[in-house]
């Protein structure tokens, strides 16, 4: 049975980036509530998401979190919301909201700019349940 992605939080990420793939794996392992699905920004689904919002469809240096019909967040706001949604100890990440967005986004941009140098390119194979969370439209 296909997941109903419209009721999930969609994480859009650079499918060719080791750091991005590390974070997708990290979220997958902690998503006990089955709250998330994933799509690479290079996919047809990702490209449609970007173009519908007049976002850059060629440069994939930002992670987006989208709740269909409600909102989309990017950069540090997306990271904080993901952590909050994971719950448990990760809810403490909401304390990060006290840092002004321009500072937290600046840090995000520094990491994003250097992410290919930081990437650990080991291969990760998701479980069948985790694979079902990737949108293939």
C-alpha cells in the first residue's frame, strides 16, 4: 500500500549529497511516528515543488520541509521543525528558535557550502519500510 504523502511532512533534499543523505538516514532512524516522507530535489516531484514556488531548480543547497496545504520551511527553520516533530529529546531543539534566523541560516549556509567536503560517502541501504517513504512521482 502506498503512503498518503499529502498527510505527511515531506523532506526535500539534495539526492547527490552525502551530508544530505546522512541527515535523511538520521531522520529515518528516529521517525517513530511515521511523520516524514522524502523526495530528492532532483526528482520530478522535487522539481515540481521548486518550480511551483519559484525556487531555484538547478542549485540544491537547501533542505526544505513541506506540510502539504499548510507551510514549507527551509534551512535552519526546517531543521528545527524536523527535530521538534521527532519529539523526545529532540524537542529541546526548539530552544534554537531564540537564535535569530539570520544567524542560524548563516551557519546553515556555511555548512551547505562545504557539505561536499564534509560528506562521508559510505553506502546506506534503507529497509523496505524506509524505502516506501521516498516519493517516486
